[in-house]
């Protein structure tokens, strides 16, 4: 049986979990992500109850050390981090201890909810516990999965109607220069889109004309970057609408990228 990207990622990130979070560029990237999320809570359009209070259940998928949970935990009464790699789940638990949350407020779960068939989690959680989330987030991990169409559909299935699916990853951009694209917005309220379509990916991590060393995780990457049209199409194919796609206002340092820099995007859609 051929090795899947899930297999590659589980093996690599279980080993690399300790070292990767010591890298300055990773600290800087996570600070950039956290800064956006904290500054744009209203952009997430999280559903509210009849009293106007935000709902309380977050799934942080492929959670790593839990940067989404760390940034938004005060909006939820329960946060569940799911990851393939035990090493990353240990980091998620360390984040829980650091911010003073214990189970069931912040729970680490090992599992692959994108597998066919879906694998049981460790510890085992019921279908009810793994459903009806108000926010499902996948941060810097979609470019690692085998089947992005299936991934978005599976994650959307975990939402309650009106819940929000959040994807944070790398945007396709023109790599002839090092400036952020002119349509990037750090103020998320400025960008709302509803286009549809798909494009081939532009490979940003490796190129034979450049002599940089590829990142040691390059073998775990299935997709290098995503377009706005591609993300909207993925959302619509998963039964989600009212989407918004926002590019970061500055480039991020990424060792192994062809120019040494890449550009984040933040995309969200509502389950219809």
C-alpha cells in the first residue's frame, strides 16, 4: 500500500514537533496569525445564541501547538484539538497548561477525520462530541493533506448549520518580487468574495533555477499554495457559502520557499 501524505506527516511531525517551535520564523508566523485572528473576531461571523452570545465549541484540526485555540479560546467553552502526531498533541497540551485550561475546556485528540473510512480517535470520542461545532479551523495544514476536496467536505460536516469553517494557509502569488500583492488586506472587513473556479498550483517551495535548500518538511507537502477562486470553489463544494478570502498585509519568512518568503491567506465560509 502506497504511503499517503497523512503517513508522511504523522511520522515527520511526530519527530519534529519539539524542534520546529524553536525556529524564529515559526514564532513570527504564529504571531502574525494570532494577531490577525484577535483583531478580526467580527470577520469570523461566529454564530450567536438568542441572547446574542457567541456559541461555545471549537475544533482546531491539525492543531499543532494550538495557535488558533490560543488566539480564540476566550470565545469558546470547549476547544478540541485534533492531530495525527502525538508530538504535536503534547505541544497542544502544553499550550493548554500555559493558558490555564484543563479538560474538557481544552482537549487534545489523536485522529484522522479525513481518512476513508474515518478512524476512531484516541481517546475515543462519540459522533456527537465530534459534531455540531460552531467553528472548525485548519491552520497551515491544508497544503499537507492528500485530498483537499474531501478534506474541506469532511471538516464542513463537523459544523452545525450556520457554523464557520476557517482555513489559514499559503496564497498563490507572483514570486517575481518580494512585495505583498496589492489586494492584500489586514482589515478583513474590506474583502468579501463569491467567485468560483480552480487553478493549477504555482510551486513556491522548490525550483531548479534556485540554489536554496528545500525545507526538511517539503516531502510532506501535497499542495504549495491556493488561490481565492480555488478556496471559494472548495467551500461551495462542501455546502458552505458567504465566503471571504483575505491576504495578509505582509509576506512571511519561510526557509525553503523559492524567494524565502510566502504570503498567508485567511478564508472563511458559513455552512448553509
